[in-house]
C-alpha cells in the first residue's frame, strides 16, 4: 500500500470516532477531539487520493440535497464538489420553485426530499436562534422517517453555516493552519487574533468569529477575541471557548483593542460581524413583521459601524505581529480598501500578499465537507480507504 | 439468484408489456392491466435491489430533462431520484432562463434539448385542454426527430401531472394500497371514497381525483366519487371509470354526500379540487388575456368553496369507515385544520395518526417513475434485472 | 479494432494538435488548421462511439461549470450534454444566487469555483470588448491558481459565445457542411453567403456572422458577407477572413446586396445582427450608466432595421442559388415570417423544407464541445479513444 495513505490510516487507527457513523455535523464543539482530528485526517486522505488520480466515489447513485437560505458561492461550490467527489448528485431545494405549502411542517418537507438522499447540506445563518434549530428539526424528521421505514437511509446533515457556527469554514481555516505550521503538535502557545474589522455593509453573520473561537481554543493556542465595545458574540460560545482553553492548556481572552490582539500574533483573522444583541433584536423585529423597526435598526448599526473605521488590518498593524509575518486568514470575500469599498477590513497590499495562502485556505473546504460525509456514511473508514486504493478506479481516465 | 428478485422476474414473465418499450407514459387508462402491473412489479424490484445495495444504474451517461410549469417539491425530487437511480443526470429546462424565442415551436425546443436525453418529465397541469396536449406535441416532435436521424435516441416521456391525469402520483397511491392490503388479489370489493374536501385555496388541479377514479376502478373495488354539487370532474374520465368498473367487477358511483362515501369505506382520499367547468372557463379567460375576468372567477370560486367547509375529514367521519380504520390517503401537502389553515381538508389528529403511512405512500413515487423509464428504455426487463444482479455493483461502496 | 474508429484515429495521427492539451478554446482563428480538424475528428469519433453504445466517460468525478450571462437553451443543453457524456457534473454559476461581493475580483471567483472543476463554459456576448476579455481574465486566474498550487487541475475554458466569436456554433455549422458535402476535400470553390437578414428584434450578437467568416474562409471556399450599409462587423475579424482566404485559395468579399450574395451560392446563412458601431456605442452608454441613451439608441436601431425588411430569405431568392438548392443554415431560433413574427429572416416554406437539416446542424454542437474538452484534458487522444473502446463500458446497460 502507498505509504502516505497508510500513514493517514495509521492515524485514524489511533482515534475513536465511531459515534460519527450515521451521525450529523452541527457544531464543532459537540464533537470530541478525536472526531475533529478524524475529519482533518480523512480530508487530507481524500485530497491525497484525488491528487493521485484515485477515484473516491463511494456512491453509484444517491442525492446530496442543498438548501441555501442565504446567497453562497464558495460554500455552494464546495458542497457540490464534495458530493460529486463521493458520487452524489446535488439537487438544490430552491424554496421559491417548491410547492412547500403555507404551514407545511419541516418534518414533511424533510422526508419528501430524502427518499434517495444520503446527505443534506443547509445554510441558514440569517436569524439568531433559528438556523441551528431548523437543522435539528430536519435531522429529527429524517431520523424518525428512517426509524419508521419511510426512508431507506438516514441522510446525514452537514451544517453549511448556521446562526451559531460555521463548521466547514472554520475547520478549513484550521486545517490550513495545521498545514502551515507543520502539524497540530506545533500549535501550542501560538497566538490567534480573531478580530472585528470595519465593513461598510451591515449585519454580517456571527458564525465565523464564533466558530473560530469555539474551534481554535482546542489546540493549546492563545486565542484573543477583539472587537469594539458592543460587538459581543453569543455568551454561550465564549463560554465554550473558555472551557476549551482551560482543557487544552491554552487561553481565551477578550479585548477592545485591535492593536493589543495583533501584538505578536502568529495568526490574525480580521473580519466584520454584527453585534449579537442587535442580531437578536433584528430576529425579534422580523418575527413581529416590524420592517420599519428593521430599517431603523439598520441605520443605527451602520452609524455605529462607521465609528470604528480604524478597525482595519493595515500594514502598520501587520508589522506588530510575530516577526511582522502573522498568517492572515479570512473566509472570503473580504472587504478590501479601495478595491471592494473605500474603507474596509483590510488594506489591499496586505490582502494581495496573502492572496495565494487565502485561496489555499478556501481549497480545504470541499475536502472537509467530503470528510464529514465520509465519516457519517462509512462504518469502517480505514478499510474503505484501503478498498478504494485497491479498487484503483481512476478519477480521470486518460492516456 | 436471490429468491425475491426471482419472484419479481417470474411475475413479469407472466405479463405482456412489450409495447411499453420505446413508448411513453401519458395516462394510466391508455395502458393495459398487464402494463400497469409491470410498472408496479419493476418498481418493487428496483426498490428491493436498492435496499440490497445493488446498483440499478443502467446509464453511464444521459440526461433526464425536467420541465415544471408549476411549482413542485415532491414530484421534482421524485423525478430527480428516479433519474439518478438509473444513472441519468437531471437537467431542468427553466423557461425563464431559456432563449425560447417568441413563437418558437414546441417541435424545435423539444429537439434542441434532446440530443442526449433519455427521458423528459413534464408537469403542466394549470390549464384544461393544454397540459396533456403539450406533452403529446413534445413526444410527436422527438419521435419525428428520432425517425429523421436528428436524435440518436427517442427520449421517453413521463407525465409528471397534466390537466387530465397524475399517473406517477396515483400509481404510487395504488402501490401503497397494494402493499397495505397484501396484494392486488385482496382488493376485490374494497370500498374507496375519493372525496372532495374543503380548502381555503382555490383552483387545485383535477388530475388527482381524475387519476384516482381512472386507476382504482381497475382492481374490482367499489369506487365512490363524492363532491358538493357543481364540483364535477371531466366527464370523459368518469366514463373511463365506469368502463373500468364494469370490466373488473367493481363499481363506480357518485354522490354529493361525504358521509355516504365514507360509510364503511376501506380507503378514503379526501382532497380539494376545482370544478371542471370553472377550470375550463379560466382557461378560456386566460386565452383571451382577460385577467379581470380571472380575478372575478377566483372570488366566485372562493365564495363557492366557503359554502362547503363541512367537507372535512374529521375524526367523527373516520369512525364511520370500515372498523373506523379506513386507510387515509393524500398526495400531500394536505390542508390540515389549525396547522396549515384554520379550516381545511382534514383534522390534525386524523392526519397525525396516518402520517407515517402517508409518507410511505409518497415514498413509492420515485420507484414508480424509475419503473416507467426502465420499461420504456429496456427491451428485456427481466434479463436486465438479472444482469444487474450479476453485475453486483454496489450502490454504496463501503466497508 | 473497429475499422471506423480506427479511421478517426488514423486521421488524428496525421495531425499536430499537441498544443491543445491543457489549453483553452477562445476563437477559432487562434487555432491551427490541424487543431480545427482534430476537433471535428474527435467530435465525429465521440458521436460514433455513442451510437455504438460505448461509454466515453473519462471522468469518474469532476465539475463542469457553466456561466451564462445571457439566456440560452441550445448552448446550455449542448454544454450539459457534452459534460455529461464525458462524466462531468454541470454546476451552474448563477450570479443572482451567488455571494459575489461588490467589487470581488474575477480572479477570486474563478478560483473559488474551480477546486474540482475540469471545465468552465462561459457565454458572455452582450457587450463589445467585454465578453472575450472576461474569459481571458478567468483563464489567467485559474492558470495562476493552478501554478500556485491552489487548484489541483487547471480547468479548460470553452467559449460558449463571446462578443467576437461563437466557436461551438460555427464549428457545429461547419461540421454539418463537411458531412453534407462529403468531406473537407469537396469544399474548394463552394460559395457561402453569410447574409444579414431582417428581424423585428434588436441588437442580436455579432458573434455568429463573425465566427462564420472567421472559420469558413479556411476551407478554400468563396465566402461573401452581405449586409445593408451600416451593418458592418468588427473590422479585425474581416481582416482575419481576408487572410484566411488568401492562405487557402478561397476568397472573402463583401456586398450590400443580398441577391448578389445568394446568386449561385452553395450555402446560405441569412441571419440578423446589430451594427458593430452601434454595439460599441451601446457598450459605452452602458458603461456610463446612460439608460436613456440606450433607449434612444434602441429606437434608432429598430427604425434603421425596419428600412431593410426586404432582406429576407425568400423562396424567390433561394431559387437563384446553385440549382435552387443551396444548403440553408441558421444557428436557431430563426425569425420566421408569420410564425415567430410578421416579417423576419426567412419565409416559412423555406425554413420548413430545411427543418431536418437545421436540427441536424444543431446536433453537432454537443459533440464539438465534448471534443474541445477531450482535446484539452487528454494528453494522447488516440490512445485514449482506443482504451475507451477496449474498456467497452456500455453507455446504456440493457438486455
């Protein structure tokens, strides 16, 4: 057997991830360290096999259902790529074209689309308290449908961004870090600055900063969350970060100074988001159909944002990071000064210098998603990887 | 060979369905009893094989074209699942994104999309006298295209609901009944109540009640069509039902009393639809571009509907059915009292009790569609099923 | 080996097309004669293999990205068919559903969608000076992405129509001609009339007439471009046509008389387009956001068009062609007198007589696209075709 592929299998052999089989992926902190490590390992293995032109198609037929309740390019194509890599055909549930009756239960829709579905990917990040709950409703419905004999198989859910976490993004970010630093074992003591940054647009989801502090505190790193006063994230996720840090010998701290966060940082993640309290208020206004209230809130938030234009990832700030060379991360698209807007999250020269690493960061997402599906759908991943190598079907048949 | 699969093949061996090869599926009553039975048998066989993890992919490449002129979730996903199960990739003809020139003939469009199409599925149920005709125009065009050497293969048409029939729905309903009652042989003398029911929405298609009376009268059952005065269905379909009943020793009767229909019924199918005469009028108004007339008609119909709120499938009515336990059917989504609307087709407690069977009823549709395609695209279905078993490709490769 | 397939391979063996590997397809005149011939040959070979039920699926997984910035049926389905034939799943980049940030660079989007993309097909024909440039920007981005290690593979670009050329259309037209006349060797001295024709619609792209004169002048034919005064095409493409003609012993001439062009023509291609100068002006107005100016220009152009209603492919004109039987071509949909409009490009009786050949003309497009992809993605096409025959996977598994 190929030595590198064997090394991935060896790594998996040391991990306990048996509960991932026939399970779902909602939040990274609901998974054990071994499970998180298994996702990274399978993602690397699938990527390696694709690079070796070995097909990792484990489905001859089957659907991957996607439901995007918010626009998406990166995640949409990542999900499509992951499904396709494993042999599933993507079928998008476009709620505009669907005959989803007024008052139709989630339970019903979820079952009706899942007769031949092996995976359901959902993005639902717009309203606090809603997205993650909706995903659970879908999973409860298909789990019951499977138990009742309605569905031959239980599709696995992949959270493609909810109101709480953005696990496929943050795990792609993290796998990028692991590769950059040469392994998890080199991360202890590294400083990560997850910092708010100014953007002229309003109401960006909280799921990225929350996902980052909820995941990156698990590797013994010193994670700093920086934002202007009032831009707090969900307190329960901060609590997760604190517990993670305590358990792994790292730290989780907060500051209202971007400069303090960047100082000597090994990794910086400057990105805009909306204040949690404001997003809660917006959800409430939306629930009451108070659109005037939403307009008013939007104006207030834009005005509040505008007071913090100095929260920008400048060359000057980058110089203060470790050796002036911190790894700059972003989930993309970034608001770049004088490119996508006048004032934004990052200076163009900084962004340009990190463009290639940023694109590589993004390139992990399809493999992270594929690994999540693989681990949910295959009982013995090590044996299956081995069998795929032995099957030796070429991804691209050519002479 | 697997005994169960062999039993399906044995059943097929007794049937004459050779005319289905390279043919199309418009209306169930255009098919012989043997042909209908062949669809049920192949549907069961394909489902069984999928459950045994045997791939039934008969196409390495090829497109399944879908054209939905009305919103759809259930049928859209059923068609996508069926195509995918057989190896065809769905390509949706979205008339909004298409460069279909003003005045472009159906003949031209049908050929232009079919160069590599093995199946075309169409839903066109909105206007009386139009949908079924449109499907025939498409089939005539591709038949001629194939004959003329334009198309290498003639795609088969699957009627995904027209103005006259909804064959994939009604055959899924029927296969559900067959399984529930333990075989066609147990259906003789069973009473079926196809009943109108109140819905706050207006203008629901007639194709389900028509499809039901056109199909279910073929099994020696006593089919009762119940509706308030004025809610008649197409007279020619009633004529079909009468002839079917006469030929199979069953009966087809009509009543204006829901209670009478439900009394001692073994199967009930309470569902709203629009009066045939009103739908004809709407088609005419639409043809004349008389949108004020359409608005006026809609108001009249809603007012007319509102006089019949007592046509609801209540617990009380259900008690009057055979042993109080008639099988409740619906094509979904149902209008459920106090769930999707205040007053609707069915009480919530009735619907809830039958939820699992209803979902199972729906689960037959992908297999019914796949069977229709299979029988149109495979010359010797028995030998092909056998060959698929021998090929032994796994649908889901895993250890 | 099958003799006919061997003859295609023999033909390829005589051609030099090694630069097509890992390359892109923008404009036909950027390709050598051998390369153009290779596309025709592979298109014929793939079609032949499909007719023999031999699967030509060379990808077990992989995406074919489509981006249509203009409506499309024919090209959309041709691209989907071509991708599907080779094993790629089409994923449409719908710019309306995408989170493409204001100001996001083409470079970023192109990389983000390409992690598992083997081909990108783009239609961008609306603005002079923009479409082809956009395609180059995309190719530059993914080429760099591949070089930088962001993308495992460089997707190949297929120009599905730009402001300059419509290569998949014109090569399908040309392959149709080659088959009709029994081979390239019979084309010398044949007269082709690429003529403007009246249409009540405004602003049809120039890419078809340009593509036609840019390609058909390469086969020793006498190509005449006819249009009313003021309806010139891009001068640089006329220059290409002149050079082609000079090099191959044919001719390229211009006239303002449709009758002169049709006289003794072997092939006629009457089709509407917009004046190049007007299209340039429109692009400028659009760039300045001058929508009143665009409306005004539209009115002027419609008035100008209306002066040339006599530019119609009539029976009378057809009689003046070679033996009254010139091969009538059109990219479809055509504006047909009294069918799609009162006055249009062609009389209904002419169109009807050529309907079957026209549909056959269109049927080459999926194979032309597949051949372009095949030649870009396979290092040794001859060996690969041979290996596909030996693999002997059936496209349609059946007994």
